[in-house]
C-alpha cells in the first residue's frame, strides 16, 4: 500500500502528486493512503470518498472547530517541512507524491475513471456548465485564458508573469488564427479586474464565488482551448478535460494552431514533447535553478 506523505505547493500540485498512485490503484485494484490532503478536498467528493483511498487525518469534527482548518494547515506545513519527519517517513517506506509524477504506466488506461474521481462536486460542475452554455450561445470557439498574477510577479523572478496587455495581444493572435469563427474567452485569474480591459472581445469570468479556484479550474477544463503561463493549474485543466493547451514561453511568441496540444501526463504533451524542459531552460537562462532559487554563477 502506497502512503503519500508530502504536501507540495497549492491545489494542482497536490492533484498531480496523487495522479499516478490513484491510476495504479484503479488498474491493479490496490489501496493507498494520503496523509496530508489538500484543503480543497471537500470540493472533490469522489476523491475524498474513493473506497481505495484512506485519509487518516480526515476528521470532520475537528475541522469544524473554529480554528480546525487553521490548525490542520499549520500541522501540515510543520511536518512536511521537517527533516526529522522526512527521516521517519523514509524509514516507514512512505512516498513523496512529487517523486511519482514520472510514473505514467497506468494513466492512459485509467483516464476515464480518473476524470470521474477528480470531478468536482455537483454544485461546481453545474455553475461551470451553465457558464460554458451561456458563452456557447455567442461563440464557436471558447478559449480559456489562465492569467496567473499574484505570486507570479516574483516567482522565478517574474519570467512567467504576463501583464493584462500582453494577454490582450495573445488574444488578438488567437482571434487571427480563426478569422471565420466567433471566438470568446473565459478568464480565470487569481487577481481581480474587469474584463472591460480586453475591449472588443467577448470575455467572461466569474465574480467572487464559493470554491472559486476550483470553479475556475473546472470551467477551464470545459473550454475548447486553453492558454496560459507555465503552471500546474492550466496543465491540470487541460489534462483532466482532455483539451489542447498552449503554454506561453516568451513575450515575443507568435502563436500557431500547432502550439495548442493535449497534455497526456505531467511531463508530456500528446506529441511526446516535454511540458517542463523548455520552461526550465528559460528559467536557467534567466538565472534560476529548478526550485526557483537564483543561481550563483560565481560559485566554484
């Protein structure tokens, strides 16, 4: 039985770290344990209640306490950032989910079941489907635009941060790729702004909603195409929705229809090209290692 003991980053990092183990459990009828579940777990009821996944720390009575979720998040961070606990987990034979993301053995055969297990709760699905249906009345092609701001202003020195004006230019390019089609854009962003900044385009986004990040994520997965910076968020939406994704890699990028490719696993597009390497090369060229730390080029 595989026991997942890490909790890297935000929600989509976590979902990717579960993927290989869940796929293996489906294919080989095995069981698994997730110690430190993501705080959005209740938005994924099929994942939470999968009969082959055990969550030893899932105690609703505790989480419902006034500071329950806060205590749980603090515990998660303290344990998963502690070298002593790392040694304990290694001794017990536990697994860091991040180390399993290159295990693609069972993903393709389990894809349909994976899409079911990672489907959000019905309330989220209903809102997302209603949004897409409304957009579809005025559009032949719906493009999901993932605008990651916030932490991306400093993440890897801001090399994956694109301004609203830069996104506007990419939207212009996408419209030009389909001159005979009505193109509309669904906007997903961790920053509040009016879609009026994209003047002249059919743009839609949700206001403040419960479970807003997961609502945006699922809605992106329902779009016809997805575009955004290098991110596990848009990559997950493309994978789980089986939709073509264009990952931005430069401010002078000229888009073609070939830039939109389906994601088959964490590290690969459908044509076999790498989803990580080109962006890590960009990061290194900008002076950062694979963990986002500045490279000391004077160090011997």
